[in-house]
C-alpha cells in the first residue's frame, strides 16, 4: 500500500478544516435568514453578530443586503452618513449592512444619520444604540424609480365647484376630490431605467425627473426626514434666523423649524451643509418624488396626517380625536399634547409617508416648506439676482418654470412634480366668507406659480386643515415669512 506522507496529511487537514468552516458559516447564516425578527422587534441577535465576526475572521466575503425589489437602486452610503434602523419608539441603532435593514415591499424605507461634530461616542459600531443627543440629522432614502403616467396634467383652468354645506361637499366637488390612486412604481438604476423625455400619452412608464441632477443620473436621493431646524433654538422666535448658516443645521424630531429666512439663504445653507454628499435645498420635483412614493404600493397609500403644532415643532402629528381627522377644513391647531403627538407614537406614525417610523415626516402642515422651484427670470423677494438664478437652474439645483403662467396654468407643470397631474381641479369654498382654493387630491390646496408669486411652497401650514397635505402646492414672492421653512436633500453618486 502506498504511504501517505506527513505533508499530504497536513494539506488534507487544512482542506477539511476550510470545508467545515465554510459549511458552518453558511449553515448558521441560513438559519438566521430563516428566523429573522419582525420589524417591531429590533432586538439585536447575538448569534448574527457572532456570524458576522466569523465571516470577518475567516476572510470570506459576505454580500451586503440588497432589496431585490429595488433592482439595484439601493442606498448610496458615503461619509459621514451612518445607516440606521429606528425602532417604533424612536430608538436608533447602527444598522448591520449584511442584514435586512430596509425592505420597501414591507414599506420599511432605509434611514441614515449624520452625527454631531463631537459625539459622546466617537466609535459607534454595528448594533450600538446611538444617543439622540449625538445625532445631528436624519435622512430617508428615496430609490430611483419610474412610474406609470395616468394624467399628463394639461389643465389650464379650475371651474367653480360647490361650497361646503353641513360638513360635506356637494356631489360635483366630492367627485373631484375622490380622484386619488395608488401610483404604480418600478425601481431601478440609471442602467435599467434611464432618463426619459416627457411622454405624450398616458399608460407608459416614465423615469421620475428627481433622479437627474444637472448632468448626473442618480441611484436615488436622501431626503431630510423632518423639516430643517435651527440648532439651539428653544422657542419659535429663536428659530427665526435670517442668515446663511450651515453650521447650525439640524434635521431632527422635536425641534423648532428654521423660519423667517430668505430663499437665497436657505439655498446656500443647504448647498454648503455637506458638499461631499452634494447637499442642496429640496426642489419641487424632489418633493413630488417623495409624495408619489408615499402614495404607491411601497408607501402609506393615503394622505399623511397633519402636523398641527402651532409652535412649529417637527415630527408632531394631530391626535385622532381632533376635528382635522375628518379632513373637512376645520380642526384644532395646538401644542396641547392631548391633541398632537410626537413622531415615535402610534398616532405619530400616521404623519409618516410609510405609516411607520421609517418614512418622511412633516409633509403635511407644520411650516410651509419653500422648495427650489421658480419661474424663469423672476426672483421676487428671494434674495437671488437673475444671473445667479439662471446659473442654478442650468446646474439643476432649481426647477425652472415658464414665466407666462397664471395660478391655474397647471399645463406648465414639470411631469412628476405633483402639481398638474393631480387634476382635474375645482375652485370652491370651504365655508362662508373664506377664500376659494384649487383642490388637489384629498382636497389639498393647489395653486400654480404666476409672475407676482413665482416661487413654490409645499405641504401648507399647521393651520390649513383640509388644504394641507403632501399634495398641496402654494405660491409666494419669496419674501421673509414667520411660517416658511425648508428641507435638505443629499445626492451622492454611487
């Protein structure tokens, strides 16, 4: 019989060891994948941590989690963004990229944070509970998608409808209000859903324009989870600051929205916040991208509930026992905690675009949110000059609209901006002696820019009742206002 020398035995032993190690790792990993905890129970699995360590020590590669429904449009993470999972009570944990930390089929959108400059823990790692005091800003990932066009938005007028009578709308206006639909969305990367020209017919899929910024095609956008606040402000008045100041930006719940600032200051503050992540002031089309995703099969599929806090606190939502839950124009605006609830409560979740804590907040009510969308060549009282405005429009940071519009020129919409496509529109009164407004889905107010008011604002305010919502659009001259805020967007390239 041929003898087997010691060298062969040694090599054979190594091979057997490697096979056993690989088999063990994959077997345990398969067990973990088949026994995942529910979203409402984010307890860290010690076995999963051990497996991750075993992968690291073995030198083997374990693929990062990707959501198959996104077709490659998964979150783009760059410093200083930290991926997180947020429990329903608001506790924040450093996400494990090798685990299912988001799932859009289950309406769990990906979240990330940016830490303050000097956090109490400079070495947070996977699984750690991140202190709220260490968080500067929250962001939510909106993956690149195309949607099925149902309306080309060619409306040029709003015929008169009926008045609000005894708490209900007359038939014609009710029919106009009941026109919302679940928006059919398909996700993908620039490779499989490229930029498209606006279609000339309905029933076709169209890549949302928010995923093109200048000459960049994006995998998606990171949207501020809340309206932008002013760091250190402890009252409504101390959050009214008219200056450019990127160092005091915070995007958090339970803070006062930053208001009474010029659009130019809002724009430059946003632009200089995180240049590494191509930060900028939210555009009108980017608002539309969030609103459409909220009303798709991957979002709430309904109108988000209103933030009715009269002290402009972010992340608050009207309690169900207040009148505005009827969405018929009268309701209680309040900072009374029995009539408004924070983001991390069951009621608070109704103010999110997903109906759970993973979504975007403050898109209905709170402050009026100014967006970077304006008529060409008309600066109003924004602080811009016409040359700078033209440059930023050309660079893709401000949406450009024709300068010959009227407040009912919905046909001048940018397809996807959640204005003209939401018709047909009616002008009607919501009470005796009140001003008429042009209704969008759910009766949200919807006006189009015109020369005396060339800038868009979205969502409406805490005291706007039925006219507030993620489909509301209003207009102004861009001047200083105690009731207007803004939102950040990040657009890193993969």
